C-alpha cells in the first residue's frame, strides 16, 4: 500500500515510517499541514494516517487550522481515501468530531504499531473491490474519489471527461454504443474529449 503519514512529531513519525516500510508499505511523510495538503492533492494514496494535533498553518489566508480541518477539506473536494486518525485527542466528543469530519477509523495515543497496521488492512479491505474502482493495464480509475492515474501518476480531468472515460473503460468486454447520446454530447465534442484524454495519458 502507498500510505500518507501525517505526524508532526519527528521521532514518532520516523518510528512509524520504519515500521510501515518493514511491513511492505510505501510511505510518504508530512510533518506540517502544508506538506500534507500538497501530497494529498497531487498523489493518490491507499490510506492516510492523520494526526489531528498539527500546528496551525502559517500560510496567509490558509483555512487549515489543524488535522481536522485538513480532513474536512479533503472530504469537501470529494476525496474518499480511507483515513485512520491517530491522536491524543481521545475524549468521546473528540472521537465523534473526527468521525463526523470524515475519518474512517480513530485510534487514540499511545497505540501499538501492530494495531495500526491491522486497522489499516481492515480499512483497505472495506474499500477494495468496490464497483467504483476499475484498473486495466497502466490505467486506474476510481469513480468515488474521481481519480484517474496512469502508472501511478494522477491526471486531472473535468467532470464530463471523467464520466466519458468511465463509460469507455467499464465493464471490460462490453460494446459501447451511443456514449455521446447518453451523455448529452455531440460527435465533435466526443472526438475532442477523446483526443484530450488520451493525449494526456500517453
């Protein structure tokens, strides 16, 4: 799995990185809200480990105040990457706030690394095999998260182009007819969209 690890404590972050790497995962680290927000936007991940107690962003006019606002921002843009919150904020009301903000699971500090890995596996199992995820060759399409990747590289597509690509790719072996009619496009638009999509993918 490719995991985004968001933790501002460098010692804990390094211990977790080594543990996850030894378990066979690829780990991207973020020690600040700015780093985490950047990585999360440009790179698809299988899961995110998120500390809520991150210092407030120093960037001018940044809406990011802590890990909770980072999570809300990701969910607001439609990102559905599984998120496991790891935090010392472990009161009942704090756990409820984290889950309501979009966390898929919540684990209070201190924790055992073995439990973190087990919860990660459970999260990914719950999201794997969904009808909204389709892979063929170098291409991967996640309809729920609205992510299209080629060899792991995220390509940005407008909503209409994304839906056309989904229609053309799924399911395998299906004869696709009249995509333009079903989606309200004309032939010229459809040809232009195909050219844009595949030019970006090659």
